[in-house]
C-alpha cells in the first residue's frame, strides 16, 4: 500500500461485505477484490482498501492503520474507540435488544434485577443496565446467545437482531431496544486534520451522499392534463418543484419529478386518478444535493 492514498477498511466477509463493495462500485470506484487478499487499490481514485474482520475495523481506524472504515454502528458503540462517525450509509440495519423467554414473567428491564444476562455485546449491555440502575450479572458469550436461556445459563439476553426471526425461533420476546444500528463511514480524527487526506475524504463523502440520496427517490416522467396540473404538482412536488414542459397539444403538458421511493406506489396511483398517463419510471444513479 502506498503512503499517500487514503486507506479504507472494509469487512472481508459477513453481512456488510457485499453491500460495502457494491456501494464503492456504485460511486464509480474501480478495484478488484478477492476474499484471500488483504489489500486492493482503486484504479481511478486515491483510495486503497483494506479487507479485515469487522470487529477489528474500529480499532484499526482509531489507531491510524486505516483512515476510514465502513462498519456497523453497533461495533463503534460497543468498543468505544475514539473515531469520528461521518456518515450513515443506509444498509445493515439492525437493533441491539433485550429479550427474555416467552414464558418468563419479566415485562420490563427492571424486572431483570439480579438476573444473569448473556450477551456478545458486554460493553453495551453493561452501560445499558448501569444507566438504569438495574443490577445484573453480565455473561459474555461469543456465539449462540439465543440458546442460553434454554440451557439455563441466563434469564435474559442482550443481542443483535435484524428481523426478530431468530428470537422467535428460540421462543424469545423483545422487551426493550438498547440502540439501533446501521453501516456507517467512520474516520480517524487525525486523518480529518490532514489537508490532503481531508480533501480526498470529502470527495468520497460527496459520492456516498449522492448514491444514498439517489436510492431515496425515483425519477418519473408523465403526460398530464393541463387542467389537473396544480393538483399533480402538489402530488409530485419533487425536490423543489417538478419540471413542466409544454406539449404540441395545448391541453397537455409533460411533467418530470423526483418522488419519494417509499411513497412511490401511492403517488403513482394518485397521479393516475388525476389523469396522468404514459408514466415512465427510471432509477436515479446519483443525486448531488
């Protein structure tokens, strides 16, 4: 690895690996990645990639081995290394939760006073109960935390979940959320103070923000009756306002707008009710805000 390029640590394999490399390719970075290689160099950007275990990323960034890292916020909160959280990346959503067996009489975290709590996030679990003044015995477990109540090891657990399906399969129910998490870009504070590295990091952040913003919208083009234009503009307001283009037929206009992806189908149905037709939809590759 060269000494001048900004170094970005990524998860070598795991739940964030594919989404992380996909994001980098989506913002135009060209590189080859192989699971048996530790390093990769971007051919068209002053960036070098370091593929490591996800647990190591916060420490590598804090120590300056890497300038940047893409990692779950849960690991940043668990280990507490001095890194700067730059940007949430919109994937890898999950929650650290408190759960107990379905048949347990526990209804709230305070009911767990004096109980044994198994977790693979002992730091986060300890802070959670200490902040609430609830005395518990934390039992660190490296895997299969959900099995510990069945085995009699613990009366409750603090564990990461994305959908809650693993909890249900193991007859557990959630009683509280410790925190929510998603993948984020983190940085070494010293790297942010270096003018050259800071400029490269800023350029990368602009690309990431553009890709993330693009996923939140869809671009639509439609023909619409001029008589319904005011209502259509309210429905498909776009980021500021839609683009309206006159057509050869004076009673019709073409309307272009970026609409909220989460409300997309509701918006389309309303536009059709207002008389819009020939509605074309296209994904947005990047959006510079």
